[in-house]
C-alpha cells in the first residue's frame, strides 16, 4: 500500500533537504502529511504547500536570478526543465532520480503586433504554455505532482479531465512507469485531447456526466482505492504551475507587467500564478505585483458570479456550457484560492461570449501563433477591460495562452467553414465574423483557376478589429 505524501525524509546531496509543509488555506493548520483528498483534516478546506527555507535559507534575489540564468545553458536533466530549473522555490523530492520530466516549461513569450495595433496597447505579449510537451500548461504542474506520486510508491494515478489534464497525466505517468486512470465526460471533450491519453496508455473511462460529476466520483475513488489524485486540488500541481510566473518575469528581465490575464476554468492556474507573484515579491525578486485578471466564458462563469453575487464568500456554481471545452467547468475546485489571489493583486474578473471567443481565437491565429478556444478568452477579455478603463493603452499586458491550436481542430475547422454557430442562438449574429474566416477553396485543377483565386485574395486585406 503506498504511503501518504510527506516531507519528513531527507534528500540526496544533489537536492536540498525537504522542508516543505502542507498548510490549510482556511484555518492555517500546518502538517507534514496530506490525506488523499488534499483537504484539511480540521476544517475541510484545500491545502497549499509552504516552505520556510524558501525565505530563510534562500540565496539573495540577485544570486537566484544569476543561478537560474546560468542553468539555461546547462545540459543536466533537471536544468533542461523549465520547472526544475527553479527548484530552490519548489518542494524537494527525496532523490533526483525520482523526478519525471519531459523538458517542460521554457515556453516562448511572443509579442502580438497585430493585436497590439488593433487594441491600441503598445506592449502586448502572449506567454504560450501550449508549447509544452503535451500541448498545454498542465505539464508544468504534472512534472512535480507525478514525481511525488512516484516517490510515495503509487502504481495508479487518476484524474477527472476536460482533456488537457488527462493528456498530460497519461504522458508523465507513462514516462515514470506508473499506470493512469482518466475520467472524462462522454462527448464533451476534444477527440484530439482524448487521443493523447489513449496513445500514452491511459485507462480511459467516458462517464455519462459533466466534468464536475467526474471530479466528484474521483474524490470518492481515492478514499477507497490506492489511487493517487492528480487534479489541480493536488497542491504539488500548483507548485509546478507557478514556475510559469518565474519564467515570465525572467523573460521580462524581472520588470513586472502591469497586467497578467489568464483563462478561468478550475482556477488552479490563476491560483498558482498568483502564489508565485506573492512569493517573488516577498523574496525581493520583483519590486511590485502585476494585476492578475481571470476571464471566463459566459456559459461557465462560476467565479464571475461568485464575486458579483456572493462577494467571494461562497461559490455560486453553474451548469457549464461553452465550446471552449478546457474551461467548461461549473464548480471550480480552487475558487477560494483564486479569490484570494484576485484580492491580493487587485485584478479583475470578466466573462466573454462565444462570439467574442471565436473572434479572438481567429485574431491570435492571424498572428501566426494560434491557440485553443479557452486561451482566446484572454484577448477577448482584454478588450472588455480596455473599454472599462481597467487596462490602459500605455500599460504592459501579458496574455497567458494555456493550450495549443491543435488541441481542438474541430472548433477551428467549423469556424472557418462557417458551421460553428449553425443552429444556435448566435447564428445570425455570427455573420459579423465572416471577415475573419478563411475557408478552403475547392477549384478545378487548372493554373487559370489558381491564378484567379490568388488575384481575388490579393484584393482583400487580412481582417483585424478593435471590437
């Protein structure tokens, strides 16, 4: 039987002594071990990881920056990871040999010249987490969480997923010699994401429920079977995901942007980024906090409603429905962590429509970058925040793109063929998106036909909008 995750054993000489603790986000109780549901035994709230050594025994800020920069030219296994490169601020496994890595992280920071021009924001960037090994930001958290599952001796790990988590978990557990169980809602995830989990060898169960139903069943499973949970309520996941912020600030020469805008689904990622920002400020790595804003789809807007209708005091769950499947979540597990980050950084929380998501996705694609639909809520949300004057044109803004364009090719093809909104309430209004569509052209196989089509295309200009 696997033992519980603890921080009490020592580490190899190559890794510092493990000193991390689990801390309840509600009552603040500290402990060396965590139960399988990663909830506080005293009040039932979620746990996070803290480590006094991150501050008391840490190198000065300038020395840490120099060390992390030097590791970028190293070929050591841990240094090739954009997560473990920042290991001074991560929980320490007992052995370097336990670490499961696919060289995750090290993702690009792109400027967005066309969107910058259309929005009027001179300094607009996209941090593209879709460039991770399995195509989403989940990999940065999975390398840490799967490592600690391996350390605890688990043979089976499991997750409930809208697609990206299952793909990442299956890849990392296969790499680490473990077995994976995936619970997904039947008919509600992209086949391209599901195919990844299948190819990596996961036992995949399509359940006749939504994501929230899958997650509830998983909570019951881990209490009855020796299966390790790898959803984002697992605090090791968030520790890995917080390195996105370390890497981003390093790419910006440690000058914080004014705004970081992220998609909101289960809210683990926004919680992780916020945790990292607060830790960096505390350690003197950055001089001030950026505003961290969360954007949700109108049909999956639990955090928006929680803040507006309940003041962040209790969760307002919704029946989630959006074509941005990665954020089709109505009962986000990390909502309390997200609310704390929202208040600590002074960010905003907005919702955007399906039409706004589709247009923003096309605009990001026109930059030559591309992303999955859930990522596009960031650009759509930025436009709203600009109109509200929460974001100002002279400020620096970073959009976090969480998934690769190839994660949901059906959405992209339906959009460009004009089928995405057929038979929906948005069908008539979606005509305004026609200038953004680029459907394939079927021609006779003659040179004249191709030249005529080329001439017609030459007369048209690529579409960009201030809407």
